[in-house]
C-alpha cells in the first residue's frame, strides 16, 4: 500500500496520538493486489477507505497490468477510469501529475 497526504495535512502524521500513525484519512491510497488478497482489497478495504473519507483509491492489478481509479463523490466512490498499458492516469489532487501506466508495469 502507498499513501499520499497533501503537504497541508502532514501535521496529522506528527500529531497522531494513537498507534495507527496518523489522524485523518490520506488523500490517496494505492493498493497493489495479489491473487490471495484481491477480495479483501477490492471489497473490504474499498468500503473502509470510502467510510474513512479517502479522496482517491487506486487499485493496481499487476496480473492484468491495469489500474482502477475511484474518486470519492458525495461519500461514495465512483469509478473514474480503468487505465491500461496505453493510457495515462491523472488526478486533481496532484496538479500536473501524470502516470503513464505502461511505465508502471515495465520490467
């Protein structure tokens, strides 16, 4: 799992008083699934992150060389896109950020 916090929220990591390491939800969570965890990542974590208010959830499927991007809208995730080898993923959270999916899966 990879998490991203907007720099304006980094104080949440420092001020945390619990054993979870942070207060509040990250802005983006990127989950890389394996065949043994796919149900947990796609169903259980999806619901947990949605309820926690994670603005974007990306699910990376290495076997399919694909990324699903979900955006939190009115407290529910909507699928923004499914990105494969010949596509570029962007996000409004990181202005100007572009991820060429082909580069993610290159050996």
